[in-house]
C-alpha cells in the first residue's frame, strides 16, 4: 500500500480523498493555489505545497509544478480527484513514466474513452446497445446526412472530444443539417482543438442513468448499481439518486451487465462510470465512460457501504477486488444535492465570504464540503461548495430527510442553490419520480 | 405559542452599568495586551452575532468593527483633541513565515516554480551569491530543480543581497521568498 | 513541505492603524468582561425581542444596538465629559415584545407558571383590573389556568396599573410579563 | 398519526426528536428553561414555550408547567427523550389521563421496570437467566447473608430504585455484609426515597451488553441486536458499539430471544432496552430494562437502517410493527463516542462559551449535537454536548473513521473528553476488542 499520496485537487473532493487516506493510514500532501492557501483541504493534509497563482491553468492544471510537488514530497501516488488533471491522458502517462502511480485508469483507458466516437464504436462492435447514430467520426456533410437518414430526425451532433454541452447541435430536419454540421465542427475545434464530430438520435425527455464500475488489474470487473442523474441544468447535474425510481432488479442486472462488458472491452482498470440514456420505453443506450471518480459517487457509497475512494486507492496499489458481484447489496435509497455558490434563479456565480456556515446533521445525513464559517468562496473555480447527501430506508424517507436537512443548512454571506433544491424537492412530479433531463428547465419555466 | 415567539424575561431588568471612570489619559501610542484582547472581544462579538457593524466610542476614541460579505474592516481611530505630536504606528503585517519585519523598500525574489532550491550550480561549486553581495538585474541568483531540469532564477533588480531566505537542497513552493534585495544600495 | 508550514503571501500587508490616543494605562480597560457580557445581553435582548434598535445611555455612555433586515449594528459610545447633570437614563430591559420603553421604576408582574391568561373570573364577569386602576399589594390581578386549575395572580405591590401586557384567553409562558405597575403612583 | 408533538427535553435528544418529527410531517413544540432560551433545539422547533428557570426541577422536570405547555399548544403527544421525565411513571400516567399520548411504554411498564428487584423476579420466574442473587427486596441482614452464601462472595448490593451507581456496595466477605447492607439502605433512602435493596453476584470484568427491543400494542416484539457498552467510567457509558466484538450469530439469536421474552413477560410496549451482563465464559444474565430511548440508540440505527425515534412515534400513535424479525439485518459496524464538556483527565465539568464549533463530516460520520459556534454550555444539566457516531464495513473501518473524525472535531472555548476518546481508540486492547467494564479505569490508572 502507498505510504504517501499527493492530492492534485482542491475543495470537497480533495478533503474527501484526504479523509480516505487518513483512514487507510496513508500520509497526504495537499497542493493549492495562492487563492486557496487558507482552505480546509490544505489544513487537513499532512503536508502542503503551493503550486501557482489562482488561475487553474497555472496551478492545479500546471503539470510541471504538480509533478515537482510530488517529487519534492516523495509521494508514491497522485489522486487527481475530478476535473483538473483527472482525465488528462498525458498527465497519467507522465506519472507512470516517472514512477508515481496515477490513481485512476491507465493512460490508454483515458485516451480511448476521451474520444467519444471511438468509444461508441468499440462498444457497438461488442454488440452492446449504443445510442443509434454514426459509428466513428463523421468525415463530411454527406456522411452526416446518410447517418441521419438511417436513424431519423431529430438528431444531435456532438464533438468527439466533447463534454459539458459544448460543440453540440440538435437538428430537426435534413435541410438544417449542413449548417449545423459546420457550426458544430467549428465550435468543437475552437473549444477542444479537435473538429471531430459524430451524431446520435436525439431523445426527447430521456433519463440520464449511469453505472458505477470497479475493475482490478486482473480484469475482474463488478458494478455497484446505477445512479439516476436526470435533474440537470444545461448538462450540469444538480440532483442525483440511487436506485433510480424507474429501474427494477431485472433492468438493473441487464444494464449492469452491459456496463461491465463495455469496460471489459477496453481492458479498463480502476474505478469508472458508464453513462446511458434511458428512453421512455426503458430502452437503454450506451453514451460514454467517465474515467474519473464522479462528483455524485457518495450516493453509491451510502447504499452499498463501499468506500469508492478507498477502492480506487487499493486498486491503484495493485490489490485485487475482494468484493464479488453477489456481495453487492443496495440498502435503502440515497440522494445528493449539489449546493452551488450561485444565485438560485439567475445562476450567476456568487463568490465571497461565508459569514456563517452550519451544516445539518443527525441520522442519514452526510455533508461533503470544505467550507466553514469565515471561508471565502473564490471566483476562480467551480461554484460547487457542498454536497448534501441523505440516506433513508426508501425514497420517501430520503426525500423527507433531504427537505429537513435543506432547512437546517445555514450558509450566510453568499447566495446558494439551496432555495432551488427546496423547490425541486417540493415538486409533486419529482416526489413521484416522474422526471427526465428536461425536468429542471420545465420547472424553471413555470 | 407561535414560532419565533419571544420568550419572557422574569429577571429583574438587567441594568447595563458602565463605570463612571470609563476614561483615560491619552499618552501612549500602542495597544496594551488587554486592549488588543478587548478589540478581539469586540470582533468576536460581531462575528458570533453575525453582525455587520459594531461601534464603541469613548473619550474621543471610537472603535468601529464592520463586517461585510467578502470583506472585513477593523477601524480603530482616534479623533482626539490633541493629536499633535502623536504618530500613528503603522505596522505592515508580514507574509507567512517568510521575510523579516523590516522589508520596507526591499525587493523580494520569489520562486516561479515548485522544486528544489540550490545555491550553487553543482555540489562542489561556489554559491552564485552570498549575503552582502551586489548583483545586477538578470544575474543568476540560484537554481530551482524541477522535473529533472535546472531552472536558473535571475535577479529582477540591481542591488545588494540583504538576506537569503531558503536553504540549499531544500524543497520550495511556488511563490516562496528566496532573496531579499535592497535596490537602493550602491556598491 | 512540512505540516502547518505557512504559505507565502504575495498580498500587500494589511495595514493596521493604531490610534494615537490609545493609551496603555493598564487599569483602563475599554470594556470589562462584564461589560462585554452586557453588550452580548443587549444583543440577545434585541434578538429575543425582535427589536430593530436598542439604545442605552448612561453617564455619557451610549450603547446602541440596531438590527435591520439582513444587517445588524451595535454602537457603544461614551460622550463622557459631563457626567455631572446627566441623568442616568438606565432603561430596564423589557420582556418579550411587551412593555413600552418607559418602564423606569415600574414593577413588572410576570407569570409564575405556564397556562392560559384570563382577566376576569368568568367570561361574563368584569375584569379584575383595568389600566389606570389603583391596586393594593395582594389584590388579585388575573387568573392563569393550568392543569384545569385557576391560579390567581396577585399584585406584588401597591400602585397603579400602567399597562396590561397579555391578552385575555391567550396562552402564556413561564416568566411572561403580564402587568406593569407604577408603585410610586398614589390614588 | 400525530399532528403536533411536544418535546419535553433539551439539547441533542430534543433536536433528534424534532428532526424525526419534521421528517414525518409532524409539527413540534420545544420547551425550555430560561437558561436555554437561545438553544438550537428551541430554534429548530415550530413553537416554543418557556417552562421555568434554569434548575431542571423547576423547568424540565416541572410536571404542571410541562403539561400546561402541552395544553396551551394543543399537542397530541409528548416525547420525553431520556432523563428528566422519561422514566417517571406518574408523568406518563397523568399524560394518559388527560388524553395526551406519552411516547414511550405504558405507565405500568415504567413502574414495574423501575423496581429493579421486582423486574428481576418477574424475568426469573419466566425461567430466563438473571444474575444470580436474591429475588425481590431483601427484608433484613439475615436475608442478605442467606442470599450471599447461596451464590458465594463477592456480591454487590443494589438499590431497587437505583441507577447511576448510587446505593451500591460491593462486599467481599461475610463479616462486611451487615455494615454494607445498612449503608446501601441508607444511601438508597436518601437518594431515591426508597430504602429497598437486593443483591447479586459481583462479576469481575464483565461486559455490558444491551439489546434494543420494539413492541407494538398487539404484543408483537422484535429485537435489533445488541450494543456493547463496556467502556464506562463510574457506571457512565463513554463509548458504545454494535455488533459486540465477542457476540456471534448464535449468541445474538439467544440473547435476542431472551430479551424479547423478558419484555413480553410484562406486556411491554413501544421501544425499550434490555440490559445484560456477559461474563468471561460468554454466559449472559438479565440485569434490567430501560424504558426510554437510550443515548446510544444511533449505533443501532446505523447498522439496521431503522429510525428508532420514528418507530417510537409510530408505535405510540397505535401503528403496528411492519418490520419482522427476519427483515432485520445488521450491516457493518457502528461506534459512538459521547463527547462531554469535561476535563478529559479530571472529569470536572467545563461549562462555558463555545468560541468555535466545527463538526467532522464525510462518509460514515454522523454527529448528533445541538451545539454550534457561539453556543454556551450551561452548568445546570448533563455535560454531554455531542455524540460522534461512525459506521464502517467492519469494526476496523469504524475505528479508523472514528480516529480521523475525532481529529477533525473542533470545539474551542471549553474542555471536552475528545482527548480521552483519542486515548481509548489508540489503545491496542481496545482495537482488538479486549475490553470489559473495568477497561477504562485500568486505562486511566496507567
């Protein structure tokens, strides 16, 4: 097992990793930008290194400085968290080359899954269900038109290197396809430096379902059930839950088996998430694989009792999976709310000093956050400042618990999305589980 | 009882008695430990109660503690009748664990990268510079090793090396102060 | 980097400006522990009573506690100098949203139990007392019903009923103020 | 179901009950003394009533004022928490007589179990194992001598109305018995107003094992496994865990069955705890039944997923048990540390202002506390200010998690027992589970 791990991240996920390391008896090194010198994640670590100024490109994404920090502190491994360098195949490769273990999949895994069109192709060739559409990159407008006619309109054009909604275009009829194709290519090139695009059938009001997988170096793979992440605003998840209200044991087994086969197809290692679309008839289609720990991993931990960060570390250290698929049981129901430092109506960022911070507690309530009274939310990074997670015997109890926990949560001095979460949890459709990825836009339009 | 209904007080009305001799002969410039503690008490009061502003005024001495989202201000001012010969003592606070107090007018050379600090190009060689040396702008002061590469750190100014703040062969952070240079010194 | 190692700061040092007339006579404390406690008491009072502002002035010492929607301010000031003719305007603090400001020298009758307040012995009967009435020590002022028992509450003093602070048939808490009596008034 | 509940308690347990009520959609009324006007439990409730001055006898234990508060706020039921009026049969009876539901067992249950000698007798007559000793109250020194000779020395004399170590005397040989008998009687009389005493065999270094039971009004009874509460100082529990490191499935079934039969023997209702002694040969003996919710109930909640406060409320409202014995599963391991406002070495109380309060968070950590930055620990009541509870897949993980959570917990301004807990959790014997009720005194003597 590792003796010392550098945590190449900040905020709640850095603290989350540090906590797991402490429980495993592993020393930790925090890195931080100048803007984060007083942050809780820095104080929680055994050692700390300042790696640059506030701008992430010069600090948390600064590969030379991060690796120098790892070298001068003599760590065995680096945990990248999510975002920043976590899906950077080059970084993973350099780590491997200098003998520092990258806690995550192989650099080949990251590179292959980072090319969304390629990933679709590999999975489809295994005979697994992918969203209907083009296989591989579209070479031309003609290619696009042919593919679109095959699956029928509407279609969505996506960047092969894409993410976060950039480089996407929904096309409703053939005559709009040419212009949309060119626009998507141009946006993909300017955003990702790669003009590759592909297209898929565009589903109306689908659910976003993802499956957590674990794989050891011997190729043994298990899954820990699904997460329903349909509550999104502009492709940004806001609320996640497990189990999904629409997935029964049979469908869970089916989708789980496909997820396991999909990652086996690419000799995937460590922890990953396979994303699916679920249509109204409960058909599911592979979309992509996320090669990092997900923000919403805690809800899976709550129902399975399995500490995913510890599993990541153990697997990276070369241990084999000791949990067999039949040992995995899902107890009760868990939901996560992402609390962002944003105006809950206009969604404008709301950085600033937190004058009072008091997190909810008691049975079935978990808070993952690096905030505290007197902390400052700096404007340079992601606006998510806390994850509020509840667990209950069933969905109803998890929801009731979330509502009382949202009422207890005090974050003064800045605006947060807590009022929006209250609105979501008060909604009758949400309470019944009748949601899709269109739910939040519809709620906001009311 | 309705929510937030205030509770009754059965106690005798609490008289808030401030001493008649709540005054002082102004002579000294600095805060006593006790007074600093009291300002801290005021700040604690402010913070604990999540207030925006707290003001204390007495004998021409006014203390106002204000707290706004995103900023903190502590103002201690004296509108004393006889400010004559009195000089306000301004103390710059110093950066965490780095340069000493007396850095007014000095230039601090900091590390632009994370790595290992070396004062000489090789273990046997002389140090690039010593304290007291005069240096030119652009002159190499030290090496910071990072990713197996030796990065020469140059002086940003002409001047005299007042203090070397890091120890050779030790790891350093981004932004860590390495040298203090007096740019006004002349050889 | 060692644990708790302080990080370098590139920021400008924060200037802490100390007042000229801040003397160090050891005995001259700005606030005694008791006084800090008293200000806290004032803030608590303000909060418990859901007031907007609370001001106390005494011998040239003025304390003001203010609370606005979303913001709060506390002012404590001493305009000293002329304590002579100044009348100590000590205001008894008042219980839960009840008696008016001007309660100096008044006696507050509070409820010794939790229950329901009745101003008359039965729905049809006249009230025991009205505002402006003169009462004797031991005279029944009202009834508090608790556990189906009628508890007569008697006056603790001779005097005039200045204010009746609770509404008949409404629930009351332990310690809730019921009557303000002026013991110096004479019939 | 009840519409409104008055919570006749303070601090963490009042907040605990208020949280459960909120999750069930029940309105709450907090009562408080003048010293607790600004407390979190008061702010958390929908309504509040001041019931007296700081002294508990005049406020929280003031039956007329508490009942008047219930009447003027028109509540359906009263939850007594633990301590104060929770085991006062008279109070339960008056509640019943005026049509306000007492959330707990019947007044007869409380009265019978309050007489420890009587409870022993009833259980022994059912053929269940009780600690060897006298049955019923000892009438005279002769009675005592006869009973002691029958079971052999050492013996312990206890007050029938006893609790908290008062009125107890350990006797090693016959010639000391007479004086000890008289002293115990005198102390029992002065402490409890009842001079009744009985005697039992005195076990050296036993374990304190208790079993959580639930009973509905139809007489259906289930148990939720045991809690091991062997870490005590002067009969005050400091650390509790479940499952016990020395109890296997077979012993759990046996002791659980005895616990269920013991409470069935007295037509017990609602939630209760059956206390046992476990000797070094793993023989167990009934000691007594606690007729309230226990301080340490959260660890049972953590491993079973069952919210005990909600079950109390549901059962009091006349609902029947929906959980069958075979539905009860114990997942993982849970431990609780009672954090007291006390000097960790001298155990002198340490009331005062909490200048900074920051509770630990993350996976597997639960904090039940009504404390916050700026709160004042008043000297009038119990010194327990927080319960820190961890859950892990196994005992080792629960311990590792507790150690990191103890390190994260910040309570400034007063002294707490956190350093003592660190010492306990660092101890090799504790880590191996080799403890008895003598463990803590031995640790402190080192």
